[in-house]
C-alpha cells in the first residue's frame, strides 16, 4: 500500500517537474538571463564580483538540461515525500476521501513549505547575494522552513483536537490563527537578509520572484489534483473495480 | 498509535497503520531528502564533492526553486 503510494507520488513528481520546467523556461529564464547580464556588466566595470567567471557548465546546458534535472529531481523527491505524508494523513486528518486529502495536503504543503519561507527569505536571481554569507543564508532559509512545517503540523493537530469540541468551522479558524501568529512571531524574530545590489533592476527581481512562486504553485497544484486520482485507485479499489473506460467514473 | 482505539464516525476512511508506513518513511524519506539536498545545497553552503560541477549544472533550477545558491 505505502509502496504503491510512494511510486505514484514520485510519478506525479515527474509530471510536476516537467510542467514546472516548461513554466520555468518561459517565465524564469528571461530573468536569469537579465540577472547574469547585470552580473557580467558589473565585472566588466571592475566591481568586486562574487565569483570569477570561468564556465564549468555552459549557459545552454544550465538553462535546459540542467534546469530540467534540478526541477525534475526536486519534483520526484517532493512527490515521494508528499506520498509518505499522505499515507500518514489519510484517515487521520478528518473524514476526507483520497482526492480531498491530497488537495488539502497540497494546499497546506504549498503554504507551509513554500509561501511562508518565501515571504521571509524570497528567491534570489544570480547576482543577488554575497557568496560570503551563503552558509548563514542557507541555515536561515532551512530554519524558517523547519519552523513553518512544525507550526503547520501543530496547527493540524490542534484543529483535529478542537473539532470534537467546537466543530470544524470554529476549530479550523482557531488553528489557522494560531499558525499565523506563530509564523508572524518567528518572522519578526529572525534576522532579515537583504543583499540586493542597489542598481539591480527592481522589475527583474519582481518577475524572477513571481516566476519562482509560479514554479512551486505548478508543482503543488499537480500533487493536489493528480496524486489524488492515483491515490483513489490505490486506496479504494472497490469504488471503481476496473472501470469500463467508456463509462465515466461516477465514484470520482 | 492511540488513534486505533478512538471511536470514529462511520464515514472516516481507514487509516494506514503506522507500522506499515515507518519503514518506507525511514528509508525512502531519507533518500528523498538527500536528493533535495543535492538540488538545493550541494557545493553551495556545504559540499560532499569538491569542485562546482553539481552546483553549476543545477544552477538555474536552484535559483528558481528559491534555494540560496551562491
């Protein structure tokens, strides 16, 4: 059962990675190109560069097969982890069927894993960021991510506990409020990082960050919608016993 | 787990027992996290391999996925 879910999660991840790659190619690459042009312009002008430019991997490879590998491997890995969390959450977070569980988890995951860390430590294009602080920035980013996931898990448990006493319509807003307050305090307490060069184009930065969010939105939407279909077949085989392809599945 | 003893509404789907999940979570989970590490941080803040090959190869993906790259 878990094995089947895991495999399907990773397959969903392949699809998610492929879709995200197309989006990244269309909406992300132009900004990366502009950022690299800015970076190289800085080098020509004699500004202190963060890394001496000798091409280990060509831009052509980086922007195509390299990007596909990065986004694809990430999609597969997140897909597998999503399936493992789903296996645990199904039947435990509420009386939700597989597709609803997958949709809910994807929404929670997108907020907790992507949106919250992004709001504090947003994605940065090339040329933004001092290479001397990479260790600190990495630790802060993953620290924010870990806190956010922890708070989200706590909020889910809280909502579950309160539902029996208060009903879902009261319990869920209380839990969401608790999550927002906890996240707010963490964001306020954690140090701010801003290493955007003064002359860097605000437009390029904005578009790059929106593209980054878009890539993740595509990945998590795919999990929410497609993984649920797979999971329905794994977990409720009786609901659709070898459905006749000519008859639309009423069990949906 | 305690959940098994809690009476549940008839509509609640049957959860997968934790003991069936743990082995998969431990081994596959660790491996998948390792994969994410490779895309996100190898040859960035920390490095298992020397050089910059991995970093440069996944460079664009790492930036767009929002991980601190360099």
